[in-house]
């Protein structure tokens, strides 16, 4: 089924456009990288506050209100630019283990972030700038940052990894 999808995607007008224009891939990759920087910067500020390393004079809720919305928009841009890159060379990513590991990490970070935000909203650190996050939320914040870092590494690794045995490359 994955081979059928890749074959179909490889014969769409979108594939022809992305693969056929020399400027499209560098532009899309640049936008993708800038969106990664926005996500990591925004997420790092909130999570480093949870860890008690920065912005101790502000509540986590105040920082989240300021930095989470731009990161959500950047994540949408990451999904769109990621799809564009895949559409240009469907078999380059879809048939690599590291691509699917990256997608699993993305699902994991979304779930971990939802748990973290729900827990933080129920604690004093959300609204009290003087409060410290409980250790469980600090550990989870550090884990979320590590998973985002792993997503970035996996994304870069896709271009250098081999396709799995029998893949249509």
C-alpha cells in the first residue's frame, strides 16, 4: 500500500512542480528550518522556565500564552513543508526507517506535551511566577526538549540513511 501511495504521489502535478523547479526544494527546506528554529525557541523558553532555569519572574502560563501560539503555527508550517519535500521525492523518505522513527517521535512529543501542559495548568506554577514546578513536570519538560532534539536529528538523518531492503529506490 505504501508503494502504491508513493507511486501515485510521484506522478502528481505537485511532484512534477517540486521536483521540476530548482528553486522549490531549497526554498521549502529554508522555510522548514526557520519553522524548526521558531518551534525550538518557543518550546525551549517555556520548558526551560518549567525547569526553573530562565524567566523565574514570570509564570509558566504567561510564557505559554506568549510562546505556544507561534509554535503551533510553526508546527503547521513544518507539516506542510515536510509534505512538500516528501512529494518531491516520495521514496526518499517513505521507505526509510528513520523517517518512521521521526514520525513516531512527533506523535510522542505531541502526547507528552499535552500531558505536561495539562499537569502544569493544574499546578501553582502555571499562574504563580514564584512557584517551582514539581519534579515530575520538570523531568517531563526535559524529556520533551530531548524528544524535539531527537526529531531534528532524525529529520537530518533521513537524507543520509539507506532505504529499507526491497524499497522501490
